[in-house]
């Protein structure tokens, strides 16, 4: 039986690629975007399998109604893909509360509201999958990406707990951690007002974002195929890295974390209360 997918941010990048991969697998996709008209071409291409629904994930008060409507028309939601997102560049000192909160609305509070909305239906069915589109920046960070990584770290912490909570209910959670893919993400990146002292540390990140869009090595279509392969595996992994850059960077990061733990293990273990 074909699956019913609910994909946020389906009008471009990973969302569009996942939509097309699900269609190729014979599934039905409820594709959402802030402006449903941006999905007209994919609906016209797959009129029997793709339906466009307007949804701004930051307007969390509308999410329950959207999910209820999808379930009433399709009977279920088998796969939720929390993909909607954007990027931001700025040093911690440069980033305002408003900029930080805005990014958390998109990457944490919106996905959390969608998870809460779909879970009662998945629990009733005894099955389902939740795909959380994170980033290699969900396990490590770089100068200038503090706000972006903070939201992805938060999403991953939420998702790791969620996976343990819903596994006994027949529901799986897949956290996807892409590296640099040709998705157009950098084309919509916002930026904080610059403080000159951070030119040497954050400056290279700003220039990379400004100049690399469209030349990233990763293929979104191959990423989407990998996501479906992981969802169909006998054991769905909690985390799925995508791209050689992500694999190399996260392995190096984990090695550095292990080196710090090893170097300070004696001090760490000597903190217990003396009997």
C-alpha cells in the first residue's frame, strides 16, 4: 500500500527532492509551503499523487487544523518530513534575540508542533515515521553559524528523546544530517549586522555563504533516495549523515570530543563526594 507523506518546505531543495522521490516510489505527498502557488509545477506534473497545502510552520496555531484536514482526506499520515528551514550568519555577539528566536520558530517550535499533531494518528495506527531534517551543523558548529547550529542541536536533542519515546509504539525517527548540498539554502540566508572585530573569524563564513550557492557538491535527488532507503531498512538509523564533507567533519569532531574526554577523564571522575 502506498504511503501518505506530509512534507514541509516542499517547494525547493530537499523538500522538493523528497517529494519527487516519494512519488517515484508510488506514494502520495501532501506538499506544504508558505505559498502553495510555488508548488504548482510539481502538482501539475503529478496531479494524482501530489497535493499542495499552504503552511507556515512558524504559525503553530494552524498546524493542528492542517494535520486534521490531511488525515480526514487521506485517512492517515505515514511519514512526516520536517524540512522547512533557512540559514543565518552572524557571530553570537552580533545575533539579536529577534534573529535567534525567529530561527528557533522555524527549526524547533514548528517541527515540535507538527510532531505533536501527527503523533496521535500514528499512535492509533501503530506505525509511522518522522524525518527531522537537521544538518552536519546539528552535531558541530562553526564561527558565524551559532544561531543555525543552536536550533539544529535543539532539534536533535528533541528527536533523540522522541525516538526513545515512540519506538515501543511502532514509530521511527530519522534525523538527517546533510553537508553541503545544492538546495538553494544559502540563497535565502539572513545575516546579522557586522561587528568589525569578527571579520577574521565570521568573515570567511559570510563570504562562503555569499559565493558558494549553486556550486555545492551534494545532489538533493541522491539525498532523497538515501532517506527513502534508510526509512525502508530493517533497522532505521537514528542519524543519517549525507555527503562526504559531513562524514569527514563529524568523524573529526567526534575524535576531538573523545580526545578531550580522555585528556580530562581523571579530573572528571574525581568529582564524587568523598565517603
